[in-house]
C-alpha cells in the first residue's frame, strides 16, 4: 500500500522538481535500489552474506554492451545473455558453496574471491574490455517497435525508465518474499537444521535466492552503465558491493522498501552535505557501524516497529 | 634459470611471512572470538604509517620506532574492541560487517591524513648478503627472521603458557571455559588486541621494504584470509604455512605467468581448498 | 512393513554408537525405545531421518532403500523427526512456525500449482492449509498462544510446538525424541492424547523417552538399547522387566533372583 503511494508520488516528482541535478540523484537511487532489493533477498531474507553482487553488476554492464555491439542487437536483447551469464555463474558458485554447507563466513569469502577474480579478468582482458580505461557506451535502450520506437535519452526519459524498472523489481521481490519461497528462505535464515527436517531443500532455496539477487544486481548494472555512458572494472570492486550492503543495512534489511530508502540515503547524502570523497566514505562506514550496533532494523524497520507499537 | 627460481623462492618466503602474520591474526581472532576481522589490514597499515612517521618525521632510529609503532596499532585495536566489537560478541555476522565498516573509516582517515601519494621510508639497513649464490637485501632477511620468530613465539606461547591453554580450551568449548572461571571477555579482548598488534608489527616491518599507501591494508587482509583458509582456520601453524605457500606461489608464478595473475593465485587456492579439503591443509579434512 | 531397519550401524571413529540394530515399524503402531543415556537412541533417530549417514546396514521405507538421502527428501517421503532440545523459529509466532511447517504439505497438494502464489501475494493459495494448522494448534493446546513469539513459550509449550510442526508435515512415520521430558502431568496427558489420535489416524510412531510410565502405557511394542546394541524387544511390560534392561538402568543388584 505504502509502496504504491510512494510510486505514484515519485512518478509526480518531475512535475514539481525541474532541476536536472536533483532528478539525476533520483535516477541513481532507483538504479542502485534495484541492486539493493536484490541483495536483501539473499541476505535479509535467506541470511547469507554474499559479496558477489558487484561482480553481477559489472559483468552485466559489460556483457550487455558487448553483445549489443557484436550482434547489433537492442539493449533489451543484449540484456538477456547478460542475465543468463549471471544466472550461470550463480549456479556454479552456489553449487560450490551450498553443496558443502559451508559456514557463513566461508560463503562471504568465496563469493568475494569469485568477485575479485571476475574483476581481475575484466581488468586484464584488455582486448575485450579495454582494461582499466573502460568502455564508452554510446548506445541507448529503445522503447517501442519500428516507427514508434524512441530511444531513452535525457533525464526525464531515464527517470521514468528507472522508476518503472525499480517498481517492477520491488513488485517481483515482494511476490517472491511473500510466497512459499520467501517463507522457506526465512526458515533457512532462522534455523537451518529445523528447516531441513521440515522438508525444505536448503540447497535449492539458497541457490534460488542467490540467483535472484544476482539477476537484480545485473539489471541494475546494465542500467547504470548505459545511463552513465561509461563502464570500467571499478563496477566490480569490493567497494561497490559494500555500498549496496550499506544501503540494505541502513534502510532496513528484511523489509520491502528498506533497501530503496537506503539507496536514496547513500546516494543523496554526499549531495546534501558538501563533503569530500574520503569524508563520504568515512561517514558511510560510521553510519554502517551505527546501523549494525544501534539500529539493526534500519530506518524502515524501526519505523515499522514504531507504527506497530502505536497501534 | 635456477638462480632466478631460487631467488624468487626466497623472496616468496619473505613475502609469505608477511602474509603469515596477518593470517595468524585472522586465525587467532576467528578461533577465539568467532569473528573474522577484515579490518586487520587497516591495523597493519596503521603500524606501517606509524613506523614511517616515527622514523622519518620524528627522527627516531628505526629499532626505537618499531615498538611504539606496534603499540599504536595495538592501542587502536583496543579502542576498536572496546568501542565496537565488544557489542558483537553474540552475533558474528555483525562483527564481520562492523569490521568491513571499520575499513572504510580507517582507510579514508589515512587518505585524508597522508594522501594517496606513496610514502617511502628511508633505508633502515642497506647492503646485501650472499645466500646460495644470490644477493638478498639484509633488511629482507631481518624482516623474515623477526616475523618467523614472532609467529613461532606465539605458537609456543599458546601451547605452553597458562593463558595460551585457557585460550585453547575456550576455543574448544566456550561454555565450559566460562563455567570454569576463564575470564572470557578478557580473553576475547586480549586475543583481538594481540592480533591487531601482530598486524601492526607486520606493517611496521613492511614499511622498511615497500612503499606505503592507504590501500595496502585491503590487499594484505585478503591475502591473510586466503592464507589462513589455505592452512586451515584455527590452525596456527597452518597460518604460517599457508602464508609461505601463497607467497612462494605468487613469486614463482611471476616467472611464468604475467604479473596480472599475481592476485589470482590466492583466490584460486581458496576456492580449491574449500572444494577439496574445507578444513584447510592442517585442518580436519571433511 | 512400513519401515525396516536392517543391521543399522553407526561408527564415529573408534566409537560405535549404534551397533547392528534391526527392527520394523508398521502403520498405526507406536514403538517405544528405551535405554540409558548414551545408548544410541538419538543417534538411531538421526540415522533414520538422514541427518547422519549410516556406517553399515540398510533402511527401507515402503520397500525402498532410503539411506543416503538428504534429510529434506526423507521428510518429503513422510518420515519426520522432532528434536530432543526443541528447535523452533524463535523470531516468529507460534502460528507462523506451524505455517512454515506447511511447506511440504503445500508442495504435496499443489505441486507446480503453488507458483500461482507468486501472483497472488495477498492470499495464501491453499486456505485448506490454514484450517489444518488451526486444527493442529487446537489439538496441541497451542491455539491460545498462537500469536505469541516462539521465544516466549514455556518449555512444555516449546516441546508441543515441535510436535505440532512435525504433525503439519503430514508424516506417516513420526520420530519423537523425548517428547515428554520436562513436561508436567497435565501436559503429558495432553501429549498422550495427541499421540493416540495420531495412531488412530494410521501414523506410525517411534518414541524415545525416559518416562517409563508414560511410554509403557502408550507403546504397542518396545525396544531397549544399551551401548548402541539391541538388548530386548517385545511388548513393553516384557521389555521393561527383562533382566538385561533392569541391569542397564538400575544395575545388576536389582535384577530379581529367579529371572
């Protein structure tokens, strides 16, 4: 309900706010919000700390662009192989981690290892990716067919494209979380041994949550790359993963809108307060620690709790 | 060719002890407190910059600057433990996340204080020694010897002293240890601070060999975690052996494969070990 | 025979926790398992439910071999186990706990149809499941606390919740590990009523317990274990009066002279 209202409100924002600068912040928040919603599924719901989403984020951006260029396809068709690749990687990594029921810390380390490996590959396969110099992306996603098609160009078009994408992601995530899949993942997070004896296939559901999270990160990555018109290996950096983790923790893990709120906070903060890049990083680190120690429910989680108490 | 191989082997062993001391810190912290302190790399960086500052800016002779540098790292570790990690004793994932948040804070702080420009410490000990027909810088040998000695002493200390045995007992069975009167809070803090001091020592010695930048911590903690997993989390000897294997592999690998691959070896080791023998080389296998 | 164990053995390094045990359970039968602590009772249940792998021997369910299957597959076949120390989803309410336990039932009744639930997030796809969980909660006398968090329950209620969750899985063989330990008289009477009801519905039960009165009354047949080996089998009274069983529990001096 609240989500629907928020969506309508956000759709109306450009009528009121004309400053390109502000709308750009919204666009970035929407895009990163998609990735954050995805991370919440593997971490907030299923309880597994994954460090692979930056890799999904970056790999999808590169793959979409390279496929588009190689076979002269549209953005949407180029996106499909990117998502397929991310799913395949999720299956491989998930098989390694979940089959042996490694402890939480090992999952984080193995996903980190694969993420870093991916970044090294991207950085050094200069023939394909142009290495650290990155790639300029001139192409744009196109909506519609034939004579009715319009490229997504300019702030307003991107605003609505990303808002709709985020809305779809939130709806999809919510559907999954509220279904038997979400219940099974929650059970795994709360008590894995019990979940097993109740017939829940731990391997399957962890894998599913992991794949969904990475697919959403991939979608976000492709949109991000095409919006900024540039991609380089830093998309796959650990810092990118940590930013997304921070969004979810600050906004409120396990809630539907928490990750989105977190995305807004993290994206908007450096612009609200004029501080340098290093200070921003310090501030984010401090807020992250504060969120973990003092406000484990995050912003949205705490609000929900207050609302329940009042009722 | 053999000259090159031997030279790289020896260099690898030396770098390996640096990885090993971080790995030791990782494995000690994890074994006793259950938390993986990803921020250990930052404490290494603190030790490195402290040593540089005391030696080059304040002007103390290096051997005099070494101990205070380690102490500074340890004190920072104490602060982190008392202010932050003390509250994550019950929730280990939180501890891990807090350590990640801490990385941002410390790294950015260092960037602000000293900028990204690499700092070079003045030569502490120049000259080389001929070993097996190869010239090795004396300082490298000193670093190797010191780190190996500290790691060995830690091992002995844990196995032989009362405190060490208490720590070991706690790691085996926290509940029983607590009931027997072992001051578990003190133990956890002690181990935590000790591992940050170890990292600081590694950093202070690192400073004599390489140039310093605020990002060094991130790289080394990853290598330390890789080495610890390779050797077997919870195994002290495993930490050193893991570090040595990693260091040697990277050095020898540099002969045959492009340097771009250097960081990949550790990552591949981690995946391979967890698939083949999750307990690590010195662990219990599967 | 619904379930058969043949020469089941479990070794942990040098220790043999379960030694060459063979027995069978049929539908609508309650099998009591007696034995002092450390005799291998819980390990036996862990072997059957797939949590531990067999070192030797076979397990047969409706004629098919089941050893080596993952625990969730065994649960899906109809064999459900409870825990000696109650395992619950502490952050959820009692009703939600039982709700999650409906996972298997949902899968069984709807199969791929449950995908529909993804498109109707506001309502559960099978209201029949809600009725079933309410029925189970009422039977286990947990309906009054259905909205309380599992973490705030009394010990007796925790144990009953464990049984309730197991029941929600629609088991054909229910393995209960000391369900009566720590329960008061009234709670034991309630537990007995629930278990008799299950037997009436045709569910087979394997129950471990130390409360000899409770289990002696309830069980149709009994096994006695000592040091992992089967030392007696038969009707409960016969087993409980078996000299080896008395010796195992109380010591040689208590065995009646003529026996």
